[in-house]
C-alpha cells in the first residue's frame, strides 16, 4: 500500500539559508499535517491543510511557511534557518472521511550548521 | 493552549513484566490516539478512543479512555523485546485539526 512520501530524507544547511521540504500524502487523503520533532522530544504540531486550505496552525515560526498544492502534495518552506531548527520534520496525512488516524512519512532530518 | 502530559518519561522493565503509561489532558478531548515510534522510525498509529470510559484491546495491549475524556492509559501485559520504543498519546480538542502529542514514554526492555 502507498505510504506518505517525504523528500529529501536528509538535508544539511548553513545558518540563514533556506530549505524546502516536500510531502506526498497517501492517495485520496485530503488532510496534511507537518510536525517537528527534536532529539528525544515529542512531535510538535506546526500546521495542517485540508483540501488545499490551511486548517490549523500550531507552533510554526513566522520564518516558516507551507502550502498544499492542487495535487495535494505539500511543501514546508523554511527561511533564515537557525541552529535550533535542526530536527526531524514529519509530514502526516489523513482522510477527513475516515477515522482521523494519522499516517506519518519517514521524515526529513534537517541539520543546520 | 491544550496540554497533554504523559508519564513516566522512561520505563525500564524486565522482559515479561507489565508496562503502563498514563496520559492526562488539561482540556476535555474529542478523542485520543496512541502511537508507537521505534528508535529511528516514525510514529505509527496504534488506536483511537472516542467514547467516555472506552476500553479497547489489541492482543497484549489494553487502552482506556477516562470517563471525563481527559485521561487515558496504555497497558502492555508480559512485555516482549519487540515492544521497545516510545509510546505517545495524542489528543485532539474540539474543533482542532492538529493532534497535541504527549512527551512520550520510552519503554526499555531488559532481556
């Protein structure tokens, strides 16, 4: 069965650079979530989209933005990167018509040097 | 904002012993979900509880949702080495999309 696909798997950036993370949800899933997980920490909710519109916002910094495109894939854009942005970024998808469980991708490990 | 507290943070058990993790929310939840994350992996959905006082079982795992829908627990009977990982509860309040995760309980099993 198709799963949530994230790219890239690993990303290394310098301070003040920008980064773009991509997420391809499970086919026919209409909701996408972005989470940030630091080492040994719990996933922190950043933002979510339902049917290409932002539906909920968590602890996403103003330096970050995200969108969901017509094909339902989503991108998380991160600018003016800071050392503290180093983390594992997960994308998850779900179906509003389903049982609301989240299917997580394998994540993008971002390292800011 | 909504807060979800989870205890204990770490739990060491001998293989074959039981394990329980507890989750408490600062607000009433519309539902609560449990996820397991293996080291180096991503969270994997285990179960969702919706009804007040609900109890669900999956083989050796028993999940409970409190009467007030503000707390939940996961109990594993006779742990096995395959149970190693971090167990997260995640709550969704009324009207919110994003799940709020607890800090997780890291289960370490000694053979």
